[in-house]
């Protein structure tokens, strides 16, 4: 049996933060005598002085500072438990599963998640980033509440077009392709490896080098392994600095890949958190 209670430690924290027993009593809707009694009992059971008066303020002793510092994480954890219980009582979801194609702009994605967390701090978002052409994504997609994916026709769910992701043909500025006659055509490109991102068999080619992540594909182009079509948003800095340059192709320098915002089929009606997440994704494009 514990000799002290979280309630007593919480009162100690209030007294220290507010500087007096009277203010702590007012904040916790207690009498000042109740606060004094509980803190006296706390110190008696510990056998350690936790507070000392400095003028009109109550401050921690060195022992009190040490012990309260160890208890504070427990107080925060207990507060989270009570908040989670309130969420469950009110019927709000505690977790939302989100699957996003990794070509979606990272800056926009985390801005959306930050706004969602500020609105629903008790709802955990389990984010899975996927490359749709890569294998092994079926489980994640089948369990997801909300998806941002390219292949709308392959997914069971309700959705709509969200945005286009622009891919541009680039190579490192020192790549030999820039010494070739312009404009570049397929014949001039053929001797050099084409860098692809997690391609399926439908796009695989003898001269294509496939990488399982966007970052790896970008690095491959940066290190002059080959050339490729890369998400323009992800290489904006390299383009601005001139490290990567657009290839002077005869056609097809820019390609657009659509992304769709999709909701799990059996989520009907939509709950408040899902509606808010959908709104945040939609607003980011306005």
C-alpha cells in the first residue's frame, strides 16, 4: 500500500507553481486548511521536509525539488489517462489510421498533422507512408481510415481527386547528358541509366535502376548514377541552387501524377475526426 497519493503530490505541485497555499486552494476548489493538512500529511509519511517559506512564498527544499521532479512524469501520465477516459466516455475515437503515398509533399503533410494534433490531442494518428507500386502495401491500405494514393481505381473506398504531383526530368549539372546536342531524345538518353522509384513490372526496363525510396532515387541522381523524373517539390532546393538541372528534352520534361483522397468504405457516417482530417487535406490545396 502506497503511503502517499497522486492527489497530494498534485497539491504540492500547485502550491509551488502558484507560490502559496491560498492560491492553490482557490485553484483546486479546496479550503486552505485542506491543502495544508494534505501537504503536512505528505511530508509526515515521507519523513522529509518538502517545502520551506521564503517571505510570502512556499518553495521547495532540495529534497522536495528532487522528489517532485521524479513524480511530475507520473502526474502527467495520470492526467493523460483521465483525458483518454473522457474521450472514450464521449465516444470519440482514440486512433486514426492514415496511409499516404510518399510522393505527397512532406511540408504539407506535417502541417496537416500538426493542426490535427492541436485540435484532437487525444487521438493518435498512425501514419504509414507507402510507394504504391511497391509490394506489401495491401494490409496497410485495407486497415486505413483515410488514404492519399495515386491508384484510385484499385482501392475500395470513397474518394476524389486531391492534387497533382509534378515530376520533372533532371540530372546532376555535371552529368555528361548536358554535353549532348539539344534537345535530348530517346536515342541520346538510352546509354545512361534511368532512375526509377519503386517501379512495378509494368514500368520496369532493361536500362532502369529501381530504388525503393524517393530519397534514395534523389541521391542516385545527385551522385550521377543516372537521370530521372523526380518530384519537383522534393528537389526544389537542389534546382534553385543549380545542383540539379532540368534535362533539355524534346518532349516530356514534366509529368503529373494525380493523388486521390480516399475514405474507408465502411466509415459511414464519418466521425468528427475523420471529417476534420479530410478538411485539412482539402484546405491545403486551396
